[in-house]
């Protein structure tokens, strides 16, 4: 991916640094077109500039997967993308795909897993209000989906990475990506790592990572299947004949055209984190942070669906990164504005980020000692600079604005439990328990921006059909990926976006490709 901007890694995704070094600036949001998303009646289309069986808006992992399966169903397929090339946010990601149930990679690493255990974990981790119908088919079909990815040329190295990090280094193909081995989930479901990492030589986490390699394989597979692709072509409005979607209006270099889709249109155009107006309306907690994704995540696919009567789900939901090194987080104490702990620091860092944003309003501190800092730096390759350093917890409490005695009490309680190898307050695993000793460092994370993307979107069936307000499919309209509300209904695990996008992208493409063609 060519870009003049320096990039940073957040939750296996890429965000923008403008210039060199420092804290990421909020990503530049796409200027939203004032053009209406109201559908165009087919009777008003004077000329179809192109005709196809299945039209797909977006060529990230969901769109590419949909195109492969639609072509396999015998359909003629046209993919359009507003960007100048393939990939979208998928190509910028860490290439982690959430798969389980006993994949060949899991077995080679000595991991025992079943579809039932995978379902039980995801039902807990992706709620509240998880999409149980989608979870069921996703877990049941995970092994077949692994095989499909391999047939597309994707490879996974059968080696397990167990250190806390957003991404595993080159040469590892499996890691824990959802807190499966941490409280509360490890107490409820047998833990199993399910983050399958696409293999990529010379991977550089934070700069050049495996999502690009996943997309390279998917796009090549689609090309071999005869899929036609047009870039710099933005889908603006759907075309309807009565209640059925029969095509779309697209814009390319200022020219407007109508494309007829005889079997259906698949919306796979990303989420809406780059649309400030939609964030303010639906997910205001996510506003004021920086975008994980691309400026194409402007929500237009969602709004086009709504314009023809589609229902939406969980529009307030989103994933947030935690704004520091996971290797340091696990070894530290995460504190609220009053100096108390509020989460086990060894769970999935994305879950920590969600908790800090949605429950603590980003008013948090990270307290650690010299040993924790040195151990984390050896693993991650860089040292995090503390805001304050002192041997005196009272002095640090004053800097933090915490009531006298509270910080010392928090540390004393933690240290006493760590001496016994237990954490009765937050249930951090024994592996990460060690009494903290002076000098202490504190990282002031109050209002520190974090990387965000949205997970709410169009309501779809497990087959990829877009559903109306009464729950009935809208004829001729399908969707997948972050344009929809999928596996991560609210809670998130790294790999569920690529997993959800590819899996349900396939199902949407297959359903569209097999639909009866309009006359």
C-alpha cells in the first residue's frame, strides 16, 4: 500500500501518523457528499451504462470474498470501489482471522478446540445481544472456511505466540486474540487460541503487515474466477424496481452512470468511523479519537441500505484500542480517575480499551515499575516514557489528583495478593502477578485518543440478505463486512472483522449469485 503518511499499529489495524513520530492525530475524515442516498426508481433510468448479474460495492475482504463465491455460483460479477486499488481497511490490518473448532494449525500447536467451545466463548465475548444465529453458522463452518482460505492461497505457520502484543512477529500463525485465557472467560470456557495469522515474509508490525497479504490472495483468486473490477468508482445510490434492488448509480471521475444488477447488489463498503455526522448521531463516544481504517469508511453503504428500508443493529457499538503497549499493560496496574483498578489488565487489550472508553470516559492512568518497563521494552522493542516518576506514591497521587492514601492502598492491596500468587480484586492470571516496587512510573492516559472503528451496521440474515424493519429480506440486496452488524455485536476479538467479513462475504456472494435474475 503506497502512502505518504507514516502509519501506526492499533489492534491489528492501521491508523495515521501525520508527519514523523508523536501521538497519532485524528484521521482526516472524507468530506461527505451532500448527494442524496434516496433510491432511484428504475423507471427514471434512461440508460444502463453496464449490466452484470451481481454488483459488489467495495473490494476489501468482504467484497472480494463475495465476488469469488458469486462467480463460483455461475454469476457474472462486477466489483466497484471508490479507492484507486483493492484492500480497504482489510489490507491495512494485522491479518488475524478468528477461526477455531480444531483447525490444522490449532492441532499442530497442540491446541484442543471444538465448534461448541468456540461458540460458547464468542457468545460471551461478543455480547451483549450477540448474533446467535450468525455465531452458530460461523462456528460450525469455521473448519471449512479455513480450508477455503487455504485454497485461495492463504498460508498459516503452525506456531503459537503467547506474549501480549497487538500482532505476532513473522513466523507465528496462532495467538490468543480475545482474552480467551483470561478472566472471566477462562473460568467459563476451556481457553483456546483462535487468532490465525496470515503468513507474510518480512512483516513489520505497525508498518507493513499481513492483511495486505490476505487481500493479495483473495483478489488473485477473484481475478482467476473472471471477476471484473473498476476502481475510482463510488456507489452513490441504489436503483429499485418496486421493492426490489436492481442496480446502482455510480460515480467515476465526476461522471455518473447506472449499472444494472440482474441478480443483486452486495454492499461491502466498510463502516462509518470516517463520518463525523454519523458518529455524532449513533456513536458519540467514538468521536474525538483517530480512525482505524480508511477515509472510505464513511457509512454510505449503510445509508443506502437504510434508504430502501433496511434495519440496522448496534449502531452505537465500536472497537477501541488501548493507547499503550500491551506488553506493558499486562505487567501494570490500570487505574481509574480515583486511583482504583477496574479491569484485569491481562485480558484482550481491545476489551480494556472499550472498558476505558465506555465505562471510564478515557479517564485512566497506568502505574508500573522499572522491572515491568524493562521487560515490556525487551519484548516490544521500545520503551514507553512515563508522565511522572517517583519513589513516593503520595507524591504521584498528588500529581494524578487522587485522594491521599488511595493510590498507596491500591498498590498495597495488589502487592499483598501478588505475593500469594493471586488477584482477588480483578483476577489477573498468576503469570503476570508480581509485587510492584519503587521507583514507580505513571502514564497519564486521561483523554488520550485511541484508535476506533464502528461495528454496527445493516441487519442481515446469516445468508447475507439485508433485512427490512419487519425482518423480511429486501429483494436483491445483500451486505457483508463492517457495513453490517456481524459477529462482533458489541464485544470484539481481533480477527472477528476479517473472519466475519470473509465468511459472511462468501455467503452474501453465494446467495446473490444464486438468486433469480430479473428480466
